[in-house]
C-alpha cells in the first residue's frame, strides 16, 4: 500500500465562543474650538476701476444727432419704398412702426406736390 494516500476522517473542532464585550459609558467631551468666530463690520466695497466710455462725443448737440438719425431713417424708408418695398416690409427691415413708414412716405408726397 505504498503510494496510496491514507484517508483521515475530519476532526471535529469545538466551536469557539464569541468574545464578550461590555459597554462602559464614557462622558462625551466636546473638542475645544481651534478658532474664535468673529463677525466684523464689512467695509463698503469699492470698484476696482471706473468704466469710461470708449468713444468721444462730437460737439453737436443731442437734438442735432437725433435729427441726423431721423433724416437718414427717412431717406432709407423712401429708398426702400422706391425699390418696391411694402410698408410692412420696410417697417420690419428698419425696426420701426408701420405708422412711421406711412407718415414718412405721406409727408414726402405732400411736400413734393406743393
């Protein structure tokens, strides 16, 4: 019987009992704060820089500038109308009310008929 393994029956192990733990209450100790909170009065925040306009205003007054703008708009309305644009199309293109387009065109024909 040489070379044949010998079978051994399993050895029964005695179950080990669970270790017993005993709870011993301890007082809870809060840690000391590492900093003292302070509420300071905040200073008014000042802007880092003051924005400046990047354009230079011309010496003409605002009403003169508005009049020039109205003149350009009137010419634009009349040009578009002379090229076959409808009141609605012109108003939409120039972002003005249809009543403004009508007024400009009507006043042009009234001044032309005199």
